[in-house]
């Protein structure tokens, strides 16, 4: 039997820890006696032929780096039936008989389509948002939360010095997980997430006033990107409470930086598992974390899973921040 040839790509928004996952895929494949190829710029690289054979040293010195050494892209051309066929044909031309796709839900849909076109794919969840329902944890999420926490701790020092309210926007378009956890970690007086409808008077103004009445003089409000409007929120807080307020949008600073231990280790375990699946002839699966275990699901099942917001954690954030 000929040597199995597999490839790896990163797609969609980059996330710290993607490099650790790429390294794990490359080194596991070599340990299992497979040939391994790196595809640059996500699915686009299959269309433009940016595919290179990788060796042990191709992934030296990247485990500690944010971003993705394979580069990433969102590819409109790939997202057409013709694009998928072209990508599958490229894999066949190169003799690639399996692809590990590291990315979010959109990248998993791409992996499902490529599997449908005859190239077995395995998805590995990589995105800072933690918005993939099939897994408890996505690669990059832990680092992003730690970065947001550190940045808000800094904002807090200036906020405290001036008796101000700081309203900080963290990333998360549809998912409030970064906001909720960093809100708890920085002791935000209020945390606004897209999953929970809020009443501005009750959930922001009244909470600030009640804490002010017990002697609190500076305040942090954490707002998920999906809620947005931090400048407007500042103006409304000033008008309702008389407390000078400032808005900060953390933005892409949360996407970079050296990955945490947790992100590096989970990325390594997930990358390893993905290659085990291809070695065992599996296809159309996504790797996931359930509790502390690494598991896998059929991609279609994974994409259909409903997202569960942690209501209890939200309640804890409300009860502790006063
Ligand atoms: O999905 C990750 C994420 O960082 C989101 O939190 C954010 O809304 C989006 O990507 C930003 O995308 P882009 O880098 O394309 O502007």
C-alpha cells in the first residue's frame, strides 16, 4: 500500500494556538509514516496551488507564536460548487488523500463540501470566539480571554485614578463567552452579551448607582462586540449617573499574542487526534472537547448542534459584581 499523503490548512479568522495545532498535525503525520503537506492561505491555497511538502523542521519555533504560519483567508471563490470541485481536483492531482482543516464553523462547512467532493476532511476548532457548539473549547479562546483581562486590568488603573466608568468592548459577534468570562475576571459591574436581552436602566444604571451608594467610585462595563455601541453606552451612563465615562474597543489585539499553556496543549491534543482519525480511515469528522476529553463528531451533526449559553455563569457574574 502506498504512503498516505495528507495536508493541513488554517481558514477564517486566525487564533493563537493554530500554530501549535499545525505543528501537532505535521509531527503526528510524520510519526505515523505519512507524507504531510501545508496549504497556505486556507482553501484559497488549493485553488492557487500554494501547497508545500512539510518536514519536522517546517514547524520548528512556532508553538509559542500567535497567528498562523500557514496564513489564512476567507475564500469567496472556494465557496462555490466550481471552487470546491477545483480544490478537490487539486488534491487528487497532488495525491492528497486527507485534509485537516483548522478553523471555525464556516471552515467546517468547507471541509464537509470537500469531503463530499471525494477528499476526506477532519475539522479542528480554531477561533477565539468559542462559538462552535460541538466543542466546549476552541483553540485561541483562552489566550484571547487572558489578553482581554490583562488589557482591562490596565484600563481599570486609569479608571480608578479618575473615578470614571470604563466601557470596554471585547470580541464576539454572536457569542458572549469572551465577555462573560473576562467580565467575571475583571469584576465588571455589568456585562452585556448578545445571548441575554438587557434593560439599560436596570442592568447598567441601577447597578452602578447601587454600588456607588456603598462607596464604589470606579466602574468597568464589559460589552460583547455583538451588542456594540460602547460610545453610546458611555454617553447614557454619564447622563444617568453623572460619572465621567470612557469607551475602549479592544479589537484585534485579542486575536494575537503568544498562546497560553491551555491553548497550546489543547491544540496539540486536537491536532494529534485529527491525524489519528485520518490514519484510521475516518472522514467528515470534527474534533471537539467534552469536559477534559478530546472526542469527535460527524461534521453535519456538529454543525446542527444548538449552542448552549451558560446561564448559571451569567448569574454568578451578576451576583458577584456589585
Ligand atoms: O471570529 C473571530 C473574530 O475575531 C470575531 O470575534 C470578530 O467579530 C471577527 O473575527 C473579525 O473578523 P475580521 O478579522 O475579518 O475583521
